[in-house]
C-alpha cells in the first residue's frame, strides 16, 4: 500500500484551518531533495508556516509539498518531500500529529514471513510482574 502520510497531512492541514488556527510543518532538512531557506534551519530541522496568508500556490501532493513564500522579504520556492515531514500542528495550541520515521524508506527489509515477530518488537521471555507500593 502507499504511504498514508500525505493523506494525513492534507486532512490535518484542513482541520487546523477549519479551527481558525495556523498550520505549521516540522521538516527534517537532512532528507534529500529538501529545498528550504537554510538560514532558518536549526539542528537539521525547520518549522514552516503553511497558513494561506504566508504561502502561495501550496500543493500537498503524494510525494512532495511545494509552495512559494517570503523569507526575510525574499520570495523562495520551497519543496519538501513527504518523507521529510516530521509533523504538522497548530501553532496556537500544538494540536496535530508527529510522524514516526519510516523504516521502509530508510531501507529496512520487511520481516521474513516465517518470523511472526516484527523487527521493532524484540522476542521476550516470560513476563515478570512485581507489586509496587
């Protein structure tokens, strides 16, 4: 199946706008080919304001998000791969969603069919419970 991330981003973007709030996008700028204003990148991340008053020609596609915006008065075409989106949230109250890193995009192999335990869940022994007072 295709990634559900672009669908969730579009839905949350609309939901945030419907509630008269400002949608912000948290982006991992180390993902290539991300095109953002590098002077605002901190620790490999940038937060972008996606409100209709801040961007022009916004397209949230299945593979990338593209728009034009002004940064320090200069217009710039911005391009963010969907895989680089770490989250989308409302600036005013922080409500939104953070996305887990996609292991499939990182090149991780799927679990073998004869192994019922996914790689993210280590095999464990007998549970150990104790009383905490």
